[in-house]
């Protein structure tokens, strides 16, 4: 039996972005069944080489085509003509795929379209209805996204299928692990590089792992952290920020650090792109991970943190809500937004932007600072159990393989294509 071919459009699957990481996880799960081949249009980054390349150990079963943005109609037509894929899978914000939905009649006549959907917040975006209805199946990364999809396009087949992380990498280190000693040494190195009055082996370490972009609130985190330290003591805590400190879409973090006089060990910048195991070191080093984005479809870094047993401090928005609590138990501290502004643009006419208050942020950090070892250990254990129960990596891969299997069988492709009609009958009022 010949292998079915999946065409994927997303961030480069070998990149460290959340979209790229999830694309890679799904791709590898499909390839390991030995029933699929995958062709990727790999975007969202600047490439030095645009030649197609195969990925080992899968060889020609996994071929990556670097593209700018997420591709364009001409590139897609060429790939479809040459590769004859059996299914098109694509992921990330719908604004990047308007061009794709505008040519859905060309694509869907030959193959089903499956969208892994990201949407951060209410009010329900009814302006997206035509996009959802131009898709055969929509998988949603969060409960918020799925609720929105069901309200806006209830007739479109959909499911809730959240992100997952590899818990063999993102795990709580034991004292017998060599990695535990590495983390211990990293913490000592950070502490000894501080000026003498800020050296405190018992200080709390807060980790912030995000893109330095406006909605991630990087400058706010820095500024408020500084003002909180002036109240509790500068040697009580350290903020580690893993990001591009001068991202053109964000703020000049080195300038802020210098302006706030936080370059003596209060803040540490981690600026190099690192492999997943090095990120796991940072989560194990930290006592808490912070994410106060004003909009967050899911928030992969907080899930990685929970998988390592490191509790989180988050804004109660988007997918962050379901990570920090299951409705009964808490796996960190959730901060309710103090304001919900309706913002918009020509592409997105309206969406809530959730902002927390500084006093609530400071209260959360103080609660972290005063948490007893017993309470912290309980929180850490519950965090790992939460990830195992609700974001299990093996279940994630199994669900995606089954979903693709079912869609391929139900909808077919090319000569066996079914369940698609390029026209409809309606009443003109």
C-alpha cells in the first residue's frame, strides 16, 4: 500500500517557535507510522538557503521547502501539481492564511484542508466564519479557541486538541541526575556574578521565556519587577529573561535594564537560541515561570515549565487559564485581568486585550516569595500530574495520527475525493 502524502504549511518545523515545535511533533508522529510522507512549506523565518531538503532519519519521506511568510498561491499551486498531496494541514493565526482560503476551491476539490487553529480571546470572531467554513476540519489548541469555533461555525467539524511537550526532555531533575548538578552550578554562577550585596543563595528565581514582542509585555515585566524588588529587597529575587533583547517588534531590554539600574544581578538575559534540553535546565533552575501576555492562544513555555515541575504566574487569558488551573486545583498563580479593552484593526475588527494590574502582579510575586517549601513541593508535584493527565505527549501524538487517519479515509483525495461540494444553494433575501 502506497504512503499517503501530507502537505504542511507552518513555521519551520526545525525552528524553536511554539508553532514550529508542535508541527515537528505531529510530523514525526505521522512518519513513524510508516504510512505517511510529509512535505512542508516552512516559513516564519529568514532562510539562508531556499533549496528543498530532506530530514534524517526519514529521508525523502520528509522534505522541507523553505518559504518567505507562509508561501503564496503560486508556490502552493506548484507544490500541489508536483507532489499530489492527499491532505493539506496548516497552522497558526488565520490572518496569515487569507490567501489560502481565497483559493480553497482550487485546493479542496482535490484534498481536504485541516486547520490547527489559534485564537486568543473573545468576543467570538464572527468575521472569521467564512474561513472556518472553507475548511474541512478545525482542530483547536485551547478550550477558548474551541468554544469560539463552535459558536462562530457550529457546522464545521472540529475538536479540542491542545499542545503537548516531550516529558522525556521537559522533566523535573532528580538530585542523582547529572543535569541537576549542572543547574546547581548555573545558579551559583548567576549568584556570584551579582555585586556582593545582592548575593543570596536563597533568592527566588523567576523565569520569563517569550518573544520580546508588544503583547508579551516584556517591558512591563521588567519595570514592575524592579519596583517590586525595591519593596521586598533587591537580593530577594532574580529575573531571568530568555529572549531577543532587541527584537524589532519589542522593546530595547538592555536599555531598560540600564535605566532601571538592574544590571547588577537583579536581571539576567539569556539571548542565545538553545536546544530543548538547555531550556529544561532553565525551567529546573527557576522557582516560577512568568507569562502576563495580554493575549495568549496557548503559551507553550508555561506548559514546558509545568512539565518540569516549576509552577507558573500567569494572566488569566486565552490558553494560560486552563494551564494554571483545572477548575479545582491550581498549578501556580492566576492573575485576573484588571481591564479588558476591545482593540482591533482592519484585519481583526475586535478582540479583547486583557491587562493585569501592577498591584496584583506584585502580590503574586510576594506570594511566591513567602511560599513554604512544603506548599511549593505540593504545587510542583501537582503541576507535573496536571501535564501528564491533560497534555500527555503520547496521547497528543496518538490523537493526531488517528485524526489524520480518519480524515484521509472519510474525505479521500483526487479521484477518491468526497464530502466536498464547491457550490451551495441559498435564498436571496
